[in-house]
């Protein structure tokens, strides 16, 4: 089973839903609606996890998607956050979509709700061998993005790319706009799985990088653009993510007010996701972080629900 479960349970996922409801969970429509919590795991696939320069097909047990979701369901969990990478789609679109569809079919069968997560880890394998995320087509032919320059938040190469990304100046070799290309990619996911009862929603981009305090509102513009584009094809929950790094003493000025600037302008059936890598009431640093996210909730007069993931 290829199921990268954050220990089955290592991080809190917290969501704030911008509706008038007083509490929420999910309904078959793919909307959070009542007070029952959702409990699940993070799950990865094989083809949706490939890097651009992977050679050959990934190795995976037969029926690993169905077997994984069967085990998740039998464990008493009711949802999974299924991680995928844009560069894996560029590597092999047909295998990528086939695997995504297999998740939706198996999740229908075993009663597991799925959040499809557009993930990035250290930006892209273009910038760092260990990284995965943005496709190479956005880097090739641009001397600003040096191959192997480093994709983590402290790396200058990553900061240059993310700064351009928020300025909406990243383009492929044909001059096509990166935001538009990402929206087009995400719509392919929506078209593949949106009609399935198991589909709960879509995460726009997990843990985007913030490198200076002027980028908060730009992220809000990005989230607003992607949300508006996806709303043309889906009414299900759209999730936007907290940023990295999350150092409370960082010059990027993490505050409830700045976090709120990331919210898309379209508020119906929108959720905000954070990950807390520690137990808030046993770790002073994590508690301070958690309190900031709670204050963000208060600023928006929203309801916050968390689950162990």
C-alpha cells in the first residue's frame, strides 16, 4: 500500500469555512455543513507522485489504490487528502489521470471522502532533487531559475521563483501565463472526479512560500483567480492553504490580519487549511501558532474545526 500517512497521525489540519453555518463537517454535495468532524489520513499515489526526470514506470503493488482505501475505511476513518504534483502530470498525463480516476472510483466504493491536494515540496525537482511540484516547463529557458539552485524557503532560487509567481510573471517557453496554466491543470482534475460522490473538494496549492510581507495580498489575488476559474466547473469545497515558513519571528510578519489577506474574494464553500506539527497545549511555540490561526478565524467571524491527520 502506498499510503503516506503522516504517521497516521501527526499534524492537525484546520479549516475555516466562510459560510453562515455555526459548525460543519461535509455532505454528499461536497460542502461542509454540520458539527460532525472528519477524520482521515494523507495518501499518496505512484504516477501522481513522479518527478520530471523519473525513468520508467513507478513500482507499486497491484490494486494498491483500492487496497489502501479499503484499509482506511476499515480503520474507521472517513476521508483522505490525496496528494498529487503538477510536474507528475506533465511527466505522464494519461497515467496521472488514470490514477486520479481510480482513487475516485475506489473511494466511492468504500465510502471515503477525498480532498484532492495540489502539492509542492521544495517547489520543484527542477530546483532541488528532493523537491517535487511545479513542472519543468515553467523553468526551462529562463536563466533566472538555475537548475539545482535550491527549492526550500531560505534558498535564493526559490525566493526568485515564488516572487515571480506571486507577481504573475512566470511563463512557459511559449509565453503562457503560469496562473492560467495551473488553473487549466486543476480543471482537468475536477473534470475527472467532480461527479463522484466521494469527492469532497480541492486544495489549490499546499503551503505556498511567502518571502516578504508584501506578498500576502498577492496570494489572495492568486487564490481568488484560481477559485473563480474552478467555480466555472465545480461547486464543491475549495481549500486554500497556510503559508511556509511559519516562523512567528520572521520579517514576513505573520499575523491574523496578514493571514486573512490570503483568502479568496469568493467566500462560499471555501476552507482554510493549516498543519500544526505538534500538540498545541504541550508545546508553547505550537500553541502560539495555533492561537494566531484562531484569531484569524475571529477576524473573519468564521468557524474553525480541526482534525488529527
